[in-house]
C-alpha cells in the first residue's frame, strides 16, 4: 500500500496536483443548537435543533456528498442532502421539511400580522430544491 500511495503522489505531482485527499465517510451525530433573536424575543430561544446528524461521503477537493438531518424541538424535522463543489463554489441541495411547528416563528410573524399558529405545522409533502 505505501508503494501505491507513493506512486499516486508522484503521478499527481507530475500533473501539477501535488496534494490530493479523500475521506470516504465523515459523520457527526447527537449535536444540538439553539437560535435566539433577542430583538424579536428577549426572553430566550426561538428554535432548538436537536439530534443533528451530518454525514459527508467521498470528501475530496471536488464535490463531496452531504446529508444533514435534525429534529426541531418545537415540532418537525428537517433533512437536506446534496453536493458541494468548492471549485465553483457551487452547492446543489435538496431540503425536506416535515411537520415543522410554526409556533416558534410567531415572534417574527406577530410583528406584521395577527395569526394564531399554535396548532399549525408546515408540511409541504414534497422536496424543495435550490441550486
């Protein structure tokens, strides 16, 4: 194996690409974060993301695949996946939102409208893409 690595490094250097890397899989799980906007809600967090999972596959200098998933404590789940091309830079991603509780966003909405969103949830039932 070390001979193969040395040969590959010599070949890459000859082509003007002296450094290359590849990680087959990188993953993180069990992460948490909280979003606060004290200008809108001085008393605390607005949205809490829990059980955040991030998985990257085939990570190299071109276009790694990404998968992200998190649960929203206030209700719902967000999943995203796609590719990142650092040479562009370009991101191609698909985002899926399921049963997202709207109560957490009431402080923002109440500045411009009167809406009772306590039992409401956002569930588009389809995948949204953004390139």
